[in-house]
């Protein structure tokens, strides 16, 4: 089968350099390439020492993840094709040694640049240093590569969030990327923080802004450098490969499902009718690899841009994701739930804020007060602050609507031969939402929270107890409201008496 795959044949003998290989998409990309491309020559991955661990130790630790299970079982020798390169995207010349730099310049055919900070709440200096200046350093290295055939820059579909219809092209940047890089490097933090809101406007955060000007930077190197831009939408857990539901972070909808399932998130500001622009990580990687092969067919005056989105092929709304997701959580509950997972979404910001006050902050203060009284360490207010920060940045994307045409991606899918359509599936229409969300919840349980699948029966019993407590507390809450109204309001007491009198005269009550 492999010999009939155009994509497998395309990557045969190629040497690839990847940045961002330890990220969510990066790990899935590495696993897919090692497993699917038996004749791949070498896969260089930029790694930096972290928390006292050398790059070899980090690599060995990564290979132990369930993600690489099928490679370990079927073709462990392919792991030797991956060669770690010590470096840092935020360092001058990527922090490369002279030997490693020469190695990359002399051997690399394809560069896939995915390193970035995904922290939406990051300071502007951090975001520009990683996402914009880091991209500049990669581009500068690419200009010296002797055999470079393609550099793929991974952007985001939301980098032009002020554009309702995001076409597959680069838009003019709000500022010159080089000016912004120089600005954040010389300006002191206090002054930079003061002018950040004006610089970012209309962007809601530094992530989308830094990605936007990074696109302009990449475009400025075209066509002298063979580059293209891919824009995935919100990347969510895998559909099929390498494991259904694989995930390694709490970003996006996964964080909402886990927070809601734990009973911590009780309210979400969201327009339930707006489309959720999401794509499973394995399909995003399949699309990226397909783009690499077909890049030569898109040589044109302007830099090729590909929206890696589902667009109209398989639309799903935020309301559907959260409603169906809630059902999947109730069937497969998490361990250590704070309360019964019965939160709701609210289109009205005012209603949402009232719910946040009553069901987020008030319980947090009560719990911390009780912990303080009993001499225990308080933590709920700290947790709630982190949750609120995450919700504030995410809710921008759940209360706005965009359209992301993906004509180029669909054309690539249509041109694939039957073997490639099977190995590198882009069958968005074939995703069944309930099974997918079930795998997402189970994946979050297993891979993120490290909860044993055998604990599900116990978690379901705990869920039943919490449901009873939730109903009791709801009854007591409404009873208290009624009691206050009756005892302190003459009109409320009169209304209650009239209602009871009306019911008393009905035939049923007689």
C-alpha cells in the first residue's frame, strides 16, 4: 500500500527540520511522519533543555508517551531517524552550535516551523519574541539552506480576527513586523505594557497579533524563499490517529469540558448558534503534509496560503459541542468532582456575569473561608482566578463568528489518490460527533488527568451523590428566596395566598 502512496513516495529520502516538535501538533506530526514514511531520511527536531533535563532525556521521555505506542510495537527502529538539535527559538541564531548549524544548512530539504507560545494571555514581549522574532530567525536560517525545497509556516486561522471572511491570502499587517521586533527589544516593560492595548487593537490578545505580523514577515521572503502558510483553526483532540481522543493540553473546548465536568466551570459566555471553527489534530497534520507535496503546484505571484479548516464541510456550533459534550461527561464522569457538572452557556454577558458571581466566586470564597477556619491551605480563589483568566480570553472566540473558505484544501483532498485518502484522511464529513466527543472526554481522563479507566464505576456513583446534593441545594435556595419574599413582601404574600386559593378550588384538590 505504501508504494502506491504519492505522499509516502514524496517524502522518501527527504530530510526534514521541525520546530515546535514537543507541542501538541508537533508530537502528532513527528509520530505520523515516523510511522507513515518508512524511507524518510532524517527528522531533525529543535529541542531546548528544560527543567534540568538534557535534550536526549526529553526525547526519551517523549517516546514513552502512549502517542508513540504503535511505533514502539511495530517499527521501533524508525525512532532512530529522529535527531534532536539543541537550540531555542528565542535565542540568537536559534542557539545552534556551529556544527549543528552546518548540519542543517547542508542537509535539510523541508522545514516545518510550528514553534510558538499559545498562551493567549501572554505579554506582548513574550509573544513577539516567540511567534514573530522566532519566525524571523527560522527564515534567516532557511535562506542559507542549500537544498531547501519548502518552508511551511504554521499560523492560525484567527490571526486576522477583525476580518469576518478570512480568505486564503496574506493581509496587510497593522504595523511593520521589524519595527515591532525592535520596539519590544528596547522598550522597558512598564512602558510597553501601557501602549500594548493600542498596539493590539482590534486583536483580543498578543497571540493573534504576533501571529498576524509573523505572516507578513514570512510573505516578505517570498518568492526568493520557497515558503507557504498554513492556518489551522482551533486544534482539538485526534479523531483516529495515533489514538482516538489523544490530547496533551487543556486549551480550547477540552478545557471547557474538563472544567465543566469537574463542576468548576458553571457558566460560559457563548453564542450557541455560532460555528465552532475546530479541526482534529490528526486531520490538521494530514492537511499540512498534503500541502507540502502539492506546494509546487501553487507557485504564484503571492505566497500560497491554506486555511486548514472544516468550513462548510462539517459545520458544528458551540451549542452542539457543549451540549453533546456535557452528555458525554455525564456518562463518563471525572474523578474528584467539586460539584455536579450542570453548568450552562449564556448569550447575555450580564446573565453570565451574575452566574459567575453566584456559582464561581461565591463558592470559592466560602470554600477557602472554611479551609482557613479549619487551619487548611486555601486554594479555590487562586484556582478560580486562573479559570476566569482562561475564560476571558477564550470567550472572545465563542462570541464572534467568522468564515474560513478552504477551497485550496478541498482541491488537494479531491486530487488525492485513494490510498492517500485512506492514509491521510481529510474526511471531515465522516466524523460522528457523539463518538468523537466521547473519545475526547475519555482521552482527557486518561492522557491529561491520568485517571484510571477502572475508576469510572466509582465516579458514576459519586456523580449520583452530587446530583442529589445539587437538587437539595437548589430546593433550599429557591425555598429561601420564597421565604424571604413571603416574609418581607406584602405583595408576594398576597400573590402566594391567591395562588394557593386558586389551586384549592380545583376539582383535583377537592
